[in-house]
C-alpha cells in the first residue's frame, strides 16, 4: 500500500483523506484549510434556515386558522339562524285554508313537499359538501330560497284557484325549492362546524350551536311576520301578511346564502384526511388494499413522506433547480391527494352503510322525527280544534305564533343543554391507559340524554292524545314545550353521535344519510294526520273545500300512534348502544351514571 501524501509536510494533515466520497481538494482548500469547515457550516445553515422557515409557515397557518375559526363560528351560526324558515309554516298554513281554500290534505301536501325536499336530497348534498366544500351548497341555497319564496308570494297573491288564482301545485313546487334551500344552508353550516371543531374537546357544543340557531330561526321569523309584517285591514287586522312575509324571506335568505358562498370553508381539510389515512395505516387495515399500496409506491418514488428530499438538501434554499423540481411535483401531489381523499371517503361511506348499528340509529330517528315534524307543521290546525264555533278562535296567548315560539325556544334550549352537558359528562374517546385513576367524576353517555329526550317527547304526545288539553286549551303550551324539548335534543344529539361513532372526515355524507329519513316520516305522519282530520270533519257534518274540524277526534288517534313509535325508537337505540359498547366505542353500560377517570 503506498504511503499517504500530505500537502502540509510529514507532520501535517489538511483533510480526512480516508473518505472516498470527499471531493478532490481544490486550490481554495489548499490555500485555506478552513474552507471545508465553512462548506459544512453553509450546508448546516441552509438546513437550519429551511427548518425555521417551515416553522414560520406553520405558525402563520396556525394564526390564520384561529382567525378563520372565529369568523367561521359567527358565519355558520348566522346561516343557521336564518335557515329554518320552514319552521314558521304553522304561522301561515291555516291561511292557506281560509284564504286560498285549500283542504287540510292540500295544506299538508305543501308542507310534506317541503319536508321531502329538505331531507331526501341530504345524502347527495352531503356527498357534494364532503368533496367540494360548503361554498357551493351555500350558493345553491341562495338560489333555491330566492326563487322558492318569490314563487310562493306570487301564488299566494293570485288568490284561490277557483277564482282564477294559481293551482295548489304551484305552491307545492315553490316549497320544494324552499325545502331544498333549507337543506343546503343547514348542511353547509353544520358540516363546516363538524369538520373544523369535531375533533376538539367541545365537539358537542360546537355542533349544538348551529343546530340551536337553526331552531331559533323559526321563532324570530314568525315574530317578525306576526308583529311587523301583519295585515292592517279592518277585517283581517293582526294576521300575518303572507305576501309581504314571503318577499321578506326571499330577499333575506338570498343574501345570507350568497355571503356564505364566499365565507364558508374547512380549515386544513387535507391534513385531517391525511391523519385519518395514517391512523388506518397504523392499524394495519390498509396492508392488503391495492389502491393504498399503489399510492405508497408512487409517494416513495416521488420522495413524498420524507422531511426533505436529497435534491432539496443538496440545493440551497431558493435554488432554481429546487424550485423547478418542487413546482413540477406539486400537480402530481395534488392529483394523488385528491385520489386518496376520494378513495378514503368512498371507503368510509361503504363501511357506514354496511354497519348494522347505523340502521338501528336511522330507524329510531325515523320513528321520532316524523311525528315531530308533523306536529310542528300542523300546530295551527291543532290549536283551532280546541275552539268550537261560534268562538272567534284562539286568544293571542294560545295562538299558532305563540306555540311556534314555544317550540323554537324549548328546542333551542334543549340543543344547547344537551350539547354542553354531553361534552361535560360523556365518556372519553381515548383509552384509559394514559389516565390517572386516582381522580374520578360522574359520567353519562350521550345515549342517556337521547333516550330521556325521547321519553319527554312521548309524554307530550300522550297528554294530547288523552284529550286532557281539549278540556283546558292553555295546557297546550305544556305539550309544545315537551315536544320542543324532545325534538330539539334528538336533532342535536344524533349528529353528535354520528360524528363520535363514525368520525368527522365523511360527516356530511354520513349525517346526510341519517338525516334523509325524517322526510319519509314527515310524509307518513302528515298524511295520517290529514286523513284523521278530514275523516273527523266529515263525521261532524262539515263539507266543501274549506271544511274544518273541532274536537279531540281530529287528532287523538294520530298522537296515540306517535307515542307508540317513540317507545319503539327507544328500544332500537338501546340495541345500537349495546353494539357500540361491544366494539369499544366510548359509551357506558346501560345505566345512567358511572364513575370514570377525570379525563375520561
């Protein structure tokens, strides 16, 4: 082996020449022994600068996210606070009978069309919201609301069809548009909240706020109609001016939907999807998936999944070659991310549909929400059955507008309370391994709140079916309060349970599938109520297009059936609860209170 040479004499070493990968010494190296050190320092400085710049970008994104969070909270609540205009249907529904000469069946057909259009397309709208974001849905809501209420205003202003006015079918078509607008605006708001806040500690409250605002919308809009936009003619003084009221709603909701089309967004949605895929990868569920394996191979070949590629390290920050390579990879990465997101969401939808506990949850939701919708839509006609002719009708304290407000207030209170309390007392979504068992507190599953709310709902139906209210009509406020509490809590807790059991990444589609069932329930129970009402009116000797019904026979059979359905729903949800408990999903045994760790 030949002796090693040295440029500094026999006793000097100017480089570590045992490194075969070291570049040959240059003239600069020979004249400046510290040059190599400066090269290493320059490389390290570039790496440090890149890390600092990355951290700055992360901090900037975090600050922007916090700002967006505050704005989105206000924006989604504004949308929800206006979206529930259909809840004021009882305010003007009876006027369709007295002014337009609709039968009770035709009045129910209009409300049922709105309910079907509000619930049936929700899976489609949820699918679009998960894949394209909430903004297109908010734009659709502006168009649906504007056209729907304008057409309804024109149809109402034309008068009864037998006097040359528009036929009832035109009103049905207009409320189909109103129902679709309600669905789009509500779903865009709640999905935005679920995806932005659904993984936080207060997911229940985050979802309860827009849902509660949705319940309040019917109250304040009905009060505007009855106290500001009322008919001032001597014969009809105090009644809502339906034409002006519909014009007001058309303008208001068009503007709100248009603003939401620019303001609503999901912050860091790509990161949320990547985290969900990473969790599936760590669980080992994706090892045999062909799409995932192909995606991993492509990521590896493109240098994805590493902190920095070798090219980026060798090129200083701001190098032209590095920027060119990075820009050329961005379209490929975006395309792959879009394909991975679509695969993940489609797989989540398939698993959701194949889960038998979902069908128990949806069946119970169908059995309780259909009667609730039918009650709200027919509040006006129910109140009128308490006052036989020649009475002038219900007093202002027991008017349809008063009961719409009672239902809205109690429903809103229930949504806020159940959302907040379920956050405080629900079991944790994390394992007990990392919790301190020395500190304990009471805990209560969200299913306890759900079942209790259904029992309250059934009590309201029982009081009405028993005929007790017919003897003392002011007690109808108790019925409205009980049904409002139960109905609001159920509509608040069910989407929260969906987000806890199946996650928030595909929440729009999952909740849309469950939320579609009230359409069938509303159509079924609206038809049953109308049939019982018209049959009782015929038995009382009423006939003609404007036949009205009075007495307990107009509604009692319907509400007995509703009460039975509520108790069947309790049983179905108890079965689903046992299934979730068996999988280790964070629910408690079938008892109301249980002690768990403090952070549990």
